């Protein structure tokens, strides 16, 4: 029903925002380079995923790139769907229960969205067939221990942010998040910001900012000096605004290893 006929051109839906059966029927539908049927819904200013039941589960890949989607939800039962492309949207939240509506999903590309907290990714942990995930250019990637947290929560991942997950990373994630202490750490890192939540205040009644050490200041100066592109400067600016310190996670890891060595030698 929805196979694209030769010569059919994509209509101009620049003013349309609702994902209707008519928009789906007149969007490009084709066999992609990996020989899977793909539905192209790019650049239609779609704010909400809906009405996909009319596709009759005929597609392996659906491309939602360059739209205005804010939440990853709205999927009917689509057991054939294996790949979702959602780059350049405004996604903040991932709905619970996606493992029931799109159980065969293997690839999820969320590059350049607005996911903030590690806890916002937890609904994805139930998707046991998910092996390829991209969260590049999301604020969440700047969170402490982001990559190891995701690897720990989704051990079946083979590729994260277009980099293969190495066995060394899996072992490190187990070492950090294993045991009762590790579970508590994962729970703390996965806490999601609640709107209206008031930050802790000091004795003066003013919200206290974490103090920067000399090592922190040196790391910031080094990161600024070594930034070689506008994109790197923007990522650095975002990190500093969120209270992060360039390379601090790596330094903390080194210090923890040194402490372990000292304890072992003792």
C-alpha cells in the first residue's frame, strides 16, 4: 500500500506539523542501501509521533530527523521496526514501555537532542535488542561517568556514540557500579532533575557553588587553550555552565586507582 512508485517526488509539507496518514502516504518510501524498507519523514516540523499504525508495520527503518519532536513515544505495535533516526529534534524524555511497542529495535540515533540527565535514559534499559545508540550532542553526555553508566545499564550495547564498546569498558563499568556501593552510585548518578526542585543552600541562605581547586582552574585553562573548533568551545561552555570541570572524571579515576594501590600495599 505504501510502496513508493518510480518518479514520485516528495511533496512540500513545510507548513504541516501534524503527522497524518496523508503525510505518511506521500512521504518517500524506499529500499535503503542496507536493503531495508525505509520511511523518510525528515524535515516536516513534526512535534508528536502519532498515526504510525497506518504503516501496517511495513518498514524496518523510520527517519524522523530534523523535526520538532520533544518526547520519544506514540508508537503502536511495530514488531518489524529495527532502526529509528531522530537526529536534530528537541527530545527531552523517553517514554516507558517502548520495549512492548517496538521490541525489535536495534539502532536508535538521538544525536543533537536535549536529553539532560542520566536517569532520563533508564527507559531504554528494557530494550534488550538495542545494540547501537547515539546520544552525541545531548547535554547528558557531559554528565559524570556518562559512558560507563550507559554501558552498565545497557550491557548488550555494541556501539555507543559511533564508538565500539570495548571489553575493557564493560569490565570498568562492572568494577565501578557492581556491589552495593556501586548500586548506590548508579542510583545517585541516575537521579533525574525534578522541575521546581530547589538546590541546597549554605548557612548564609544562598545557593553555594562548588569551589574550584587549583587543579580545576588549570584544567579549564588547558581545555580553553586546546579547543580547536567552535563546536569544542560550545561543548566546553555548556560543561562549565553545568558546573563541570574538563577532564575531572579522568583525574578522579586516577586518584581512585592510586588510593586502591595504597590500600592494597598497606
